[in-house]
C-alpha cells in the first residue's frame, strides 16, 4: 500500500508543473490567439440605413438618424 501511495505522490509531483504550465498557457496565449485571429463581425446593410444615403447626404457622408 505504501508503494501505491509513493507512486501517486511521485506522479502528482511530476504532473503538477506540467498541468500548471498548460493552464497558464491556455489562459494567456490561447485567449490572445483567439482574439487576434477571430474574424471581425460584418454589418448588414439594412434598407432603413440605405434611405439616408440618398439626396440628403453630401460628399459621401451619412446623415444622423436622430
């Protein structure tokens, strides 16, 4: 029984730094990579916005909807 306890302690001591390093890497680099590589969301052109680009807009500017 003591052999099993010693083996479990040794395995835990060997795996703890590895698991801690992987967790730290995932929290830092994993999140940063997802933020940098994730595509930007595209906006849809709705008909409500298209009416502002007609005769009231000057020099390519849009009129405020308020």
